C-alpha cells in the first residue's frame, strides 16, 4: 500500500471504528458483509481494526468504505468522502536569512583615520539590505519548489502503458496472490463462461462457484477465459479497461475508467 500520512491513517482508524460499532449494533456478521460486498474478509478485518499496512491503494479503500457502509444501512457515499485518498501536499517554507553586521577593525589610538571617499553622483549605488534578503528568500523558495517537483515527479512506466499511468497507479494493489492467473478449468461446454480482455492495466479478482480463482493485476492486452458450474463473479479496479464477453456474446466494457466495479454471471 502507498505510504499514508498521519491524517489519512487517523481517518481510516476513525472510520473503521465507526463501521465496527454500527455493524455490531445491527448484529450483522462480518462474514455476511464480505459475501454481500465481494470484499475479502481479511481486508474488512484490517479496515475495522485500522491495520493500514494490510489494505490496498487508498482509492480502493475508499470504494470499500462506501460498499461496506451501504451494506449495513449507512450512507456509503457520504462516509467514503470523509476519507481523502490523496496525501496532503508538503509545503516547503523558505529559510529566513538574517542580515550579517560587518564589524570594522578597531582603530588604533594616535593613528589618523583615512579620509572618506567622496561619493560621485555617477557611482553605482549598493543594493539595500532588505532587497538582498528578499532576493535570497525568492531564490530559496525557487529551490524548494524545484526539489518538491523532482520528489513528486511520477515514475516512468513502460511504453505499452505510458498513456494510462493514472489508471495503472489506481489499479495497483498489493496482494499475497499476485501470481499469474490460473487457466480456465472448464471448456466451452461449461454452463457459465466469461472471457475478459484488458484494454489497459487493472486489478482483477475472479470468483468461480465461491472460490477465488485469481486475484492480482492483469496487464494491457491480456485475454483470459474463466468457467464455472453455477456462478462467476468478476471484480475490477479499473472497470473502463475491461471488456467482458458472457457465454460468447458480444464483449462490453465493465464500467468507467478508474471505477471499482464487480459483476456476477448469470446476470
């Protein structure tokens, strides 16, 4: 999971405690919430106890909060907006430069002081101290802004996914089951069959007859087919990049780009 700042961690802990207390007050088992939302039980447990290191990217967590709250009878949209998936920007303050007083060497007694030079009207004037301080502050501010821009510059991505770096960052999700997807366990004669084709990178979870067949990130251009005897559930973190064909029908987009969405077959 992307490192969260202190404000985001505090938001998640507060929301998790609130969801837990409301669920307990309604006597709804957490396992029932997992079945109705298609969110893995381990992620719901991590959300309730505030274990942020076990949760996926913040954009997915915001979607989990909304679906969890809707399931137990709360306003999921309003509650999810109390969590900000973007960290607070880092503000770099310019250093304050104090003027330095230049001390003249002590004058020895009995030694005549050198005559002061006569200022000429054409001689160049020195820069006032306050202007020097202002210029130094502006220079430090520009250096700070440049350093902030370099530190927050987005990582380069492979040419095949350069045009969709934003969707790729939203689709990343750490998971212990990030290995390659399993091949379809049934042939074209299976009662339920779905083929997915990726137009861009997306996190995916495939549940066949209640068993998780795959959970991880599929890359752009991948085309996979899964089959089931009774039911097949497809979840996507970037629904606008997923084309789904059910039982060899015409392929359709699962949703909008960046949208977290799931669909069950038979419809």
